[in-house]
């Protein structure tokens, strides 16, 4: 296994430290969840230091074990090492993502290079690697079960990919690169957060609100009041504010202003500018790949994914690109015609697309997305997801107000099987705040595993989102996109909660990047399935289910705007590959590089990449480098996999059990293609995806 900064759990016996630092004692809480109410920022660094010290001592004990290396005293011993370090890492990195501040960020800047050095010390430990090699050399004679064999193989590969076979000089340089990258990727994320929180579009004239839905106006008024600007309206770069503004505002100049602020985050030649950081990250990744014997960073990353090679990725992207752009060009012509009705001869711009797409949708399908919102009260969507997972797997959710929470906004649930037996703990944290990075994600405070004596250690999962908050007299009413995001992240949560393996490093979402999105994206299909939609989408005032007429309109418009939706995604996937499928540093600044990249593939100017370079957190901070394509790769899988539910019935328990037993519970213990074939009976077919998106 490759040692990383996400290790596990339990105790330390230093009495003096335990009296002052919650990380140094067994958590005295229900289900041993972290005692968030007791943890303070000053507790993190001492726990990190002690955790690193303990893990190195554990590694030294493995290296110096006089017994001949075997699976138990080397591979499993490594798997169970580093419990304290993992314990603090889980809490700290979730805090830095969802509830950060200046002091937490200062700790992150201090500890990141230290952790990079720490893991390099382990991964390049010659004595440790010799023991791993000795076990690996006899793997065919060890009579290992499939999970143990997988752990052994992944452990060995992890050492090779971490530089264990390099000479001393190359290892020294690799350590320097890893430390530099740990700092740069952290700074990139901090800069994006600062850009999100700094910008405000202040509207003082009520006439400038024309076209905006009342819910958005109320939210902007509430934001203004919070910022000491009562009587005005403040719009921000957080998605629940900026996206509906671009979709509905009649004021074209204000749409331009807000959209330009959004797409230029990290590109403002100020203290939060990310262009130089991108140049440095790309250069260092190229150098690291070369040191490790790879042509480029993409080749290094993709070796471990289902795709295996950059050529395979590019083949998929190119196959989808032309039909997508064909639709996009036709859509652009339709939107331009609508624009000319308002402003003769005007050129359709990026800040016009969402606005005129909404107008075309209203004319073509008699559908305004604001018609859907009253049926998507946050609590109704949540209960719908609970109901769906109960129908499929018998899962039950018990709200636990007695559990410490990572933030006052978070809610906690105990998740159980149908018979009441414990599965895990689920936290959910729904709305934007200045201390939370943008987007939505699933993470863990503890991953499922089994202890050395075989006892189940249950998972503690968290879902963090940035959904439209309540405003005025209205509850939180979600957009369709937010509904699908909720289902998506809950799918990741299921992957973590329903894991049933021995080894933490292979549990839950610890799978190849282009397989991890299958459990999340398949859940999105239920969100709009006409057989399930009326069961959870109920009007927040009347309780009436979404009428069939509205469901029919939604289904009829399913392919609408796919040129934009798929096009902006594919553009970002191409951009990611252009940054990482190269063996020379950038010879232009990232802004120019991006323009050239988009010209090369032929992205129409009215559409921008979903993630511009300077705020492309996925690839420059969050571990998706040379992997952003994974969402569309997994879309092939999820579209084909959902056909199994359509064929058997979308609530079919037998199909659901097979999906749980072959995908959700297995983590990374089996090759992902084998898991997929075990569920579906054949390798994935791209045709369902083409049908779902109207690209055939």
C-alpha cells in the first residue's frame, strides 16, 4: 500500500498529553466519532507530530523484525500502522475543507511539507522495501485470499511508484518535488477560496433585479444584511448565487460583470493569482514522472486507472466531442436568434448562454426550472433518498442529536440495516459559508475496516454541499442541478457506508479514480426517473406530488442543452489532459495555454470550460490530475449499469443486492472491470450514454 495522509484511528498512552489533547485518547463518544466540541486548532499540530513519531517507530519495528518477512508481519503490519496520524488527519483535512480559518490554514501550510517528507521517508525506506519485495517474490506460494493478494500487489506497486527503486540522488530530488507540490496545491486551493469570499456584486437599484426569481432576491437581501448593507442586494461567486443570476437576470451588463468575476477567479494578478502556481505544478509533475520512468504525468496517473493510457482517454473524449459540438453549434444558433429578438445584431457571449437557454426551454417545452423548485424542498429530497435506499437495501436513518457535530450547521444520522444492526454514521452539511470551499463532496472521518482481531470498524462518512439556503419565508428549495448533486454525493456516501472489507486502504472509495464515480453517478438516474420522482418531489406548501404534466415536460427536455452541459465538461477534460499529457513545461502563461487548448479542439467561443485553469481545483488541488475525464468514463458505466435496473425494475431488490455485493461493498479489493462484469454480465456499452445524452 502507498502510505498517504489519510490513515486511521485509536489511542495513545501518554497520560500527560491525553489530559489536554482529545486525539491522544480513545474518543469517549457514541460510536467513537470525533469529539468535535473538544477539538481545538492548537490540538492539531502536536497530534500530527506525535502521530508521525509513532508511525515511524512502528515502521522501524517492522524493518527490524528478526523473523523472515511474511504477509502478516510486513504487509498487514504496515496496514495497521499509523493509527494516530490517521486519526488527526481525517479531522484536520475535513476541517480545512469545510470549516477553515486563518489559523487552520496556517497549520495546513506548516504540516503539508512535513507530511510529504514523512511519507517519503516511509515509501523510500530501503529496509522496508526489501521486506515487501521478499513477500512479493513469493506471492504465488502464499495461498493468499483475493483481498490479501490485492493488498500485497498494491503495496508493492505503491513503493515502486513512490520511488523506492530510485538511486539516492533521484530519491532526494523526488522528496523535494513532493514537498514543493504539497505546498503549491494547498496554496492553489486557498487562493480560490479567498477569491470566492472576496467578491461581491452589490445591487442598489431594484430595477436591476428584473427577471430574478423572488427566492434569489430574498437570498441576496439576506446576504446584504449579513454584510452590513441592509436595503441592498449582494450576489456572490458561490453557485447558489451566481448560477441562477446568470440564468434569469434581464440585465445583460450585470450578467457579464458577475460571469467575468466568476471565470477569472485566480486570474486577477493579485495576491490570490494562481497562474505561476500552475506553471510550477505542471513543471514539477513532469519532472517527477520522468524520474519515475514515465513519459508524462498522465501516463503515470492512468497506469492505475481503468483507462490505463492517455490514448484510451483521448479516444473516448474525441468520440464524444464532435456530436457534442454539433449540437452546441445548433443550440448557439437558436440562442442567437432569441438574443436578436432583444438586441438586433448582438453577438451571443458566454454570459448570455444560461439566460437564453432558459428562454428557449420555456418556449420549446413550456418549462421553467423555477417551476420545479417548490417540489424540491431540501428535506423532501433528503427523505426521498432515504426512502430509495430503504427500498433498495433496507437502510434506515436515525437522527442523532447526541453526537458531536463538525459544525453547527451539520446534521448527524446513525445508518442501520433493515434489522437495526449498525452500518455507520452519516454527517451532512448543506449550505455555503465563508469557511467552506466551493462545490460538493463526500469524505470520511473514519473508513470501514476490520481490526486485527477481525472486529468490524464502522465508517463515519460526511457529505458536504453548497446548496441554496433558506431565505425569507422560504425553506431551502433546490434547483434540479442541486437535487442531482445531492443524489450524486449520497452515492459516494453509500460506497463508503456499505463497504465490507478487511483492509482500510482498499475499502469504500479507495478505488481507481475512473471507477469511483460509478456509485455516485448511477444514483443521479433515480433523481429524475419518472417512476420515482413523484414519490419524493412534493410541493413544499401543499404536499402534493409533482404533477405528471410537469414530469412529462422534464422528461421531454432531458436532452436539451446537452451541447453546453457535455461540451463544457469535455472542454475541461481536454484541458486537463493537455496540461498533463506533455513532457515539457509550459512555454506560455496558463491563460494563453488554455485559449490555445480550446482552439485546438474547436470549442465554440460562446461556451467556456466548466473549470477555467486558475480555479480548476480538481486537477491542481483535489487529486483529479489527468483524471477529470473520470466523470464521463464513469458515465459510460453508470448509464449501462442503470439499464439493469430499468430491465428488472428500478426498485428491484435482487438487482440492488447484486450491485451492493459486487460494487458497493467490495471497495478496491478486486479489479474494477471484474466487479463491473460481475454485476452487469458484460463489459460496459457506450450506447446507453449516447442515448441518455442524445448524442447518437
